[in-house]
C-alpha cells in the first residue's frame, strides 16, 4: 500500500526546504517592515520608539563654568591637581602681580600655563589696588590700564576679564553692574575690548579663616536649584565663583572634589570655560589696543608702586 508517508526521502526533504524558506522569509521580513512603518509615522508606538534617541540627542546640556579667582596663589596647585584628576575644563581669573610674586607663585604660574584644561583670564594686575575698590573704580582709565598690564605681562590669549570685588557683566548678551559707582569703569573695560564675566553663584568663605562656608554637596544642590528655576543670568548656563586660596585647606579641597563629582554625575550638565559663554566675543586684546589706553593712563598710577607691590598676596574680601 502506498501513502504520502511513504514518499521518497528526496521529496520529503524538498517539502521541508520549502517550509524552511517560508519561515525564514517571514521572520526576516518582519524587522525592516517595523522600521519603515515607524519612520513613516503609521504606528504611534513605533514612532515613539524610533524618535526618542534623536530627541534626547538634540537636548542641549546645561553648562557649568567653574571659575577660580586670585591665582596664582596658595591653593591654586590643589585646584589644578583636582582638575587634572577629574579631567574637566575650568577657568582661572588671574591677578597679574601674583604671577611675578614669590618663587612658589611663579612655579604655579608655569603649571597653569602648561595645562591644557584651563583657560586663563584677567582679574586685573593689582586686584583693585589691593582691595581699595572705591578709589580704584573711580578712575576708569586707570582700571583699564591695570587690566591691560595683566594682558601684556601674562601674554593672555583672550580679552575676558573679571572685576575684583564687583559682580560686573559686560558681554554682548548681558550688561549688568552690581554697584552704580563702578558703571563707568565697567563701560570703559568693555569699550577697551574686554568681555567682563561676573558670576551667578559664589562659594563663600570665612575671610578670617579662609575656609569654605558650605560643603560641596550644598553647592551642588544650589546649582541644581538655580538652573532648574532659571535663576541664572542666562538660562542653562551657570557661572560659579570660587577662590583658589580656600582650597589650600585639605578638607576644603575634598569638598571641591565632591562638588565636581556631583556635577559630573549629572548627565544634564557639562563643564565649559569662559570663552564658551554666550555672547563672549572670542577676541584677544591686540598690541595696538593696549597702547591706546596705556599711554593715556599710565600717569594716573606710577609704575614703581606696582613693582613695589608685586610680592603682596591679595586676600580676597569679595570677588
Ligand atoms: Zn578677586
């Protein structure tokens, strides 16, 4: 008796082969079909899945500008070591006289120049005539001359400055002066070619002990809150002011390290330097710009005073 079960082995294999080809065709076909549907928007579910990564990519990160004032100084080396260990970009606003101060300050100045992670900007030459803020800012041409001296002597590559003791902003996008008496000096700096960067948040310290008042975690919480509530000068950008000298203390260095770790752990944040700030012109101060002001204002402040004072270390009362 002959039945289908008795068909020759070759025919049986032929049927299996046809069945296998069909299964492979169906399973291979299903994947590209899903992609085509999702990109043409025929399936809501597929569209969401396909476009989510693209939307995530487009979301700009919030920029944190860590800025350190008054170096080269005690504490600068500790800051620099932490920055290198964490491999993040930061900005130092330098006091020109400090780069020519003690032997230790000169060595620190060399280290700052050698690091590719740091941007070096101008915090005047004498730190407002060693914290004589009112007198200093009453003579706008002399203020410009003091900044020019740092640009010239330190051979700074950019025209970004920060006023000692005053939270002044002069970039294309922001014009802000915290003290009306410094407005003329701020305008003169801007007209002389400087972009002036103030700060959104200061990491305060006790001026008697030079110790930080808040912990790294407290600062990180403040930063989160300011950015979340759009309470910075530019939404999505936060400039933190800190002072090198504070971090000569080992415990405060640990707190700085903790702050950086906290900020790094937040995928919404990235670190940036002053020249990345919106509205900064990215222009350097040229020799002709330097000469224009220096010749006019040098008589206001005799050079020998500056030379005599170069070994002094500024204790930053504010700014
Ligand atoms: Zn300062």
